[in-house]
């Protein structure tokens, strides 16, 4: 089978990009031909399909007039449409699997694929189909569902894109473009939701998703050698350093508890993390980590902390931690409670609640070796049951086959 993988980044910037590469590698390992389509970014991994990639534009760094000029491309990227047409005609994929594409590639990829009669599957990694700013957060980082019933003007009124009126307005226009002109439900044949919470939230907003969707967790290589169940001597946060990830809440608790905390990642709050590490000897900032270096940091941790303050979907941090048998302390929000099972694979706490997070950490600190070992074994077994590449591949093939059959 020839599978076209589409994503706005061809490098790992976040969890969705990791899934994009993981899915491509999984398909290639099972003898499928994998074709890639993305933007041409300086950080891109090498690709034999890069001749078709679309010029990348960093609108956040552009001047005002350049932003105005780029707005049309943001909504309708003609180059993406033309290049994807050329790629499809040359390589003739059997099916297209979309990840993130709004913004960098735009809805033009949907038009190209539909016009070329390519069946379309999308892995839904965020809430862009329901919320123009994609995370159900307003400019003050509060949970917001005011765009229910596709009332997208709320995004502009509340300046949900980082408080920026211009970008909030562009995202509002993009929302109405989906509503009136290129409705993804009319173009995409099947939606893969990576958490039950996300699937239920989409169906709650628009029941049409119930007719053409399924739930399938992200996956990782659970064949990794099982690590020791010894309790590590530090707690770990790794991933994007941003407010919606609950990092400020975690830093406040870590300072009060003098928690031995390591933080790995990059993002908008990097300077704040560096300041906290400089002023608190119990906090260590390790910068961006990946590959074997990140694996060693995870394996040496006692617990991973996932203190999210948005509707977290199916965080790769939890999945990768469980693969090593490391339990998780997670916020009770979004899809996290589906995969962090209280007193079995870790502990849950009320999102944004410092006192509740403190209690969860103290509970983790008090565990005996036997209690910790049990959590560790449970985490590993949960990963084997729910996040294995073999199980994911089988389920993915069933989805592809169903879509191809119906097409």
C-alpha cells in the first residue's frame, strides 16, 4: 500500500509530529511505501520527497505588512495545492493520512486530495476542528468553549491566540472557512481520535463525527528492554515549556516542597524555568533532550509529572514513560484520566490545584519499594496492552481497509 503522510512540520516540534514520524516508520517497517508531504523548514529531517514541500513562513516573526500579505496563504495555500497535485500524480498514493495541516498547508490539501480521488484519514491531535485557537483556552489561559455551535467570532472577541487581535481574527476567518466553504467532515473519510475524551468532545459539538470516527491511542516501541522498578531519586517534567502544560503550577509546588525536580524541553517559559533553577538548587533545567539522552533521563526518574491545564489529548510523555515502567502523576483533565489510573499506574490531581498536586507528590514520596514496584509493573503492562506498535498497526490497517473499501 502507498500511504501519503501529511503534516505541517517534517521535524519533531511537538507530540503530533512525533506521531507523524512514528506512523510513517511503522508503515515502512511493515513493507508499505510511505510518501511524505510537509513544509520546507530549516530543521526538517531529510526526505526524498522534499522537492514537493511547501515554503515555510514564520508569520510570528514577520512584520505587519508581511503578515497581511501572508494571511491569504494561511487560509488558502496555493503552492501547497499545486505541489500536492504534482506529488499525487507522480507517486499515486492509495490513501492519505493527515496529521496537523491547518496554517502551514491550509485546507487546500483537502481540495487537492478530494479532486484526485484520494481517500483521506486524519489523526486528530488537537481541537482545531472545534476551536479556532485549537486548545479550548482563551487569552488568559482559561478553559473556554464559547465557540460551541461554530460561533467562531468569539475567538476574535476574546483574543484567544495569545491575546493577539490579528491572529485571533485570522483564526476566526479560518473557522468560518471550515464552516461555510471547506467543511472537513465533507472531505475527510475517517477521523482517528487519539483519546476517548477528544472523540466524545467532537461528537458533543457535532454528531456527524459519530458516523465516521474511531478511537486509537498513540503508540511507542514497548519492545524496549524493561527497566528496573527501583524508585529513582527525582521527579521529571519533559515536553513543551508553556503555561497550558501547567509548568508554572508545578514550579510553585516544587519550590514549596523543595522537590528534586528535573525539567527537560523548550518553549515560551524557558527563561522562567532557567530563573527558577538558578534560584532553587532542587530544580534542574536540562534544556531540550531527545533520543537516548532523553530515554536515560526518563528511566532514572521516580515519577513523571504531567500537570496540564488544557484538554490534554493523549500525551506522548505518559506513553513513553509507561514503556519504561515509570509511573505518572497527572492532572485530572482531558484524556489524561483515561491512561493514568489512580493507585495503579500513578496518581491524579485536580488540574490547576497546587494543594492537590502537593498531596499527590507527597503520596508518591511515601511509597515503599514494594508499592512503587507494583505501580511500575502496572505502568509497563498498561503500555503493552494499549500502546504497542503491533496492536496499533493492526487497528490502523483495519481503518485503512474500511476507508478504501467504502471509497
